[in-house]
């Protein structure tokens, strides 16, 4: 299974004006310093669903024991999904992750049901801000597993 776009919500947090340029700058800084000082943050690069251009975003990630990582499409609890989530759903064969100084291709998969519930419990216990984001919106915040693609 790949990524299935779930419905947007009807209410949620509204990102302040200027948020997108700041987010792009953060991704550039991460790449320049090779991730040093960025904790659990990684750079997720997708292919724009409308533009066809590569787009990079910094996102929190939660490593799993088998080398995969979980990412959360929270957007701070906005009613709509972040662009990167839509991009990876529409172009799942063009998704890259940069962890520290290493960049590699990944395969995204949406988590659903009990698997998502278990992952969500872990994520919110490690980063309580995600539980807060869920209270701001009526959409179910997607959790995506990124698995390193062995094919180059």
C-alpha cells in the first residue's frame, strides 16, 4: 500500500503569514549544517504535485528499529494536510529523506487502524505537541512510514 490522502478537516490552526518561507529556510539550513543540532528533524523531499519541482520540508521523524522512520502530517493542527503529504501521495516514487548528511530514496506507506493507533501512542508519548495538534483539528492526522528504498 502507498499513501492514501484522507479527508481534510473543517476546523484547525491557521499558520501565520510568512510561515512557508520560514519553513523553506529551515530546510536549507538543515542541509547546510548536515542536520547537526536538529534533534529528530529530517528533510523530506517530494515532487510537487502541481509544479513538478522538488520541494523540501523539515519534519520531525521517529525512528523504528528496522531502519524505517515515521513522520506525522500534522501541520500544527491545521484543517488541511501539509503540501508534502499531498506531494508524496501523488508522487510516491520520488520521495527522498535526508538524515544528517545522508540523503536516500524512501517508499512512503500510510498507517491505518491498529497500526496507526500504536504508532500514534508512541509518537505522542515522545512528542506531546502532536497530541495537542490533534485537539486543534477535526481531521485524523496522518502517520506515514518511510522505508529506505534499496533500489537506487
